C-alpha cells in the first residue's frame, strides 16, 4: 500500500477513529446508561456525525429497527463468494490503493467510499455510475443496511476478497493501520496486522452469494 495524503477529517470522524486506534481497556461503560461493559458489547452509530458509541445490550436494542438519530450496528459479517468486479472495473473506481470500504450515507444521500491511510480514513469521490454497475452485477449490495453496513474490498497483493461487514469493523481496520504504520511503506508490523485482521474476518464470516 502506498501512503496517501489524507483529507481533513471532521472532529466527529476523528473521534471515531481515535476509539479504534486506542487499545481496548477494561472498565468500559455504556455511553447511554453508564452500565459496565464486557469486552464483547454492541455499538451504536450516530448517523449525522458517524460517531460510534459503546452500548449495553438493553440500550442497544432500543435502536434496533428504529428510525431516528441513532442506529444499531449489526454483527453479522458476510463474505461475498464470487463477487463480480474485474480489474478494469476496480481501476474505474479511481482509488489510489487496493483496500477500501463503501457504504450508503443517509446524511449526505450518496454512497461514500473511504480507504485507510497513515493519517486515518480518506474519502474518495466515487462516480455514481460505477456504483450502479456494481449493484447491477452483485444485487445483494442493494440490501446493504445504510450507514451501518459496508462493502469491504481487499485486493492487496493477490487477494480478491469482498465482504459485507458492520461499519465498526471498517473503522477498526483503519485504526489498526493508523496505529501500526511506520515509515513510507508501513513496515512489517502493519502488514502483519492487516493479514491477521482479514484472517479473523474470514473465520467469523458467513459465505453468501452476492447475486
């Protein structure tokens, strides 16, 4: 991955990234009711700001299937077996690196494409026609949950892996890269962290057809 110049991040997006670049510590509490949380707990997204907060089960379920300021982030990553995207079509997305995630933002009424960089998440201007073609080739993308679910594409080296994942996993990956990047090329540690992340993601993902 070549280092990329990051766009200026909003304070709320910077705060979100900071959550995932810091090591998880014991003693976390629900940000709605202050109840103590275990290592495994739910996350909720503030739609307008993209801020991700930790929640206990009771508070998190208040936002399930509810339209409002907050939205519950799902927990079911899916690996898209046989995803249709040629090298030429990927090049047409005009992304500077071979790792990115895409999600439908109700706040800005468009599909947003972000890719990791040493400075955090960088937004790419995604031509709408290219996204429409992707959905036509892979109809499951039409079922992607807006704001809280993303298409994660990993084409680093020889990989051609595509996932529908909860949005917090994407920001976790961004945080890992930002935390471990060293020098111009990233260093061995960051590549190890990326490979470990995708190995774990593949283990916990359900394989589905995108069409």
